[in-house]
C-alpha cells in the first residue's frame, strides 16, 4: 500500500490526458510563512527578516509531497515601501516545481495603530515531470515525453492589514493560469497535462494578553482553488514569557496538528509542527513534519516585541 499515492497519480494520468487544478503547497505554520502567499507582508516586521521552512508530508508514503521555502524581506529607505524575495520548491510524485518571486509592498498608516499594505508579486515557476518515477503497468503516449524545465510567468497581488495585535490579509499569488503540454500535444490545445489554477488566500489572527507572561492567539487560514475543496485551517497558539510558543491546529476534514516554537534570542526563532491525518490516508503514512527557522537583523532603536505573525 505504500505505492498507493503513485498509483493514484498513474491512474489519473492513464485515464485522461488532462490533470486539473494542482493545489499549491500547504503549511501548518502558515502564520510564520505569510510572505510566500501574500506579497503585502514584505517589510511589515520592520526588520531584515530571513525565514526558511521545510515540510515532509505523509511520511512513509511513496511520492508524498516535500516542500521547502525560503524568503527574505525588509523595509527600505523609500518611505512605506517593502521589498522581498521568495523561493518555493515543491515535489510530489513524478513532478518537481520551483517558484522564484520578487515581492513588493506599499504601506499606508490608516490610524494610530493600524497599517494597510498593498503588495505585488512577480517572477516565474518552472516544472519538471519525470514519468520514469511512476510505477506504470500499461503506459501510453502520455508517458513517453517528460516535461523538462517548462517556465511560466507569475503575477500575483495581495493586501495585508495589521496592528500590534491583529492582522488580516487577502491574496492571489498568481493570476495567470498555466497549462503544460507534452511534446506530442502542442497542436491540440485541449490535451494539456497539468493546469495551474488561481488560488485565493484569506488569513487572520488576533493576540489576546491573558496575563503579563501569557499571550493567546487564534488564527485562521482559508484557501480556495477552482476544482478542489475549500481548505480551512484554524489554530490556537499560546506564547509564554515571550520565549516559548505551544499550539494546536485543525485542517478541516483533513488533519490535527501540534506546534511548538522557541524564541532563542531577539533575532532567532525555531519552530516545529506535526500533523496527524484524520482521513483514511492515516492508515498509509506516519504523519507530516514541518520545521521552521527565522532570523532577523533588527533596527538598533527597535524595542523587541515577539509577534506570532
């Protein structure tokens, strides 16, 4: 049964020449990985901020997703402008997809405490599909030509409103729907193999100060893509003494998660998350693991105040 995932992919590919709506990667620690899906986040932390995340999903299942992200963002001397760079590498079954984007934000002060940022994301994604990785019992024309280094343009946008305690954002990382062809189907526009659909993200959270040493933050992430079910993640995190974060999350009809974070210093944070499936898929894997690291170069005059976002 370990090959059930690859067999499912092979079954889909063998039954039709069209595979629709490949989902973007998912993240349990999404509150720390916002820039990857929303360019308006760039510069919002008022520091030169580096962040990395690695996710191994459905451990023990052949062909299961593996995702690595890296991002860096900073405010710049031009007033109210933030710049960033984001990198995502996503592997699933026979496919490898790489995204490289430049993120730009412009922020306006809406009140004494609130800021509203508008963001643009532009770059490219490259996809490779190697059908030799599939366990195919009855191959056909679709399996004879791999997809090698196909590059497509990306253009996305987002908005992000935040205060010291509250945040909310809406974004579309890529407005352009890309279609990838095999070499024998270029004369048939209906015979594409992979179609990247628009993804719509909504994120929000609020920090409650339960005591001088304990803060509580519920958060929510919603993701919608045509041709796939609505994905909703809800989480609850507690911050103790501005050093230790403990939390839990639920991905609707999919998984339960546990999270822990350590603020090692004013500049360095480490995080870890574990997901346990709540579907039948739990019988065939050993859960999902996610590791997160953030390092920031703070402004000398900045008073350090840990944030969940």
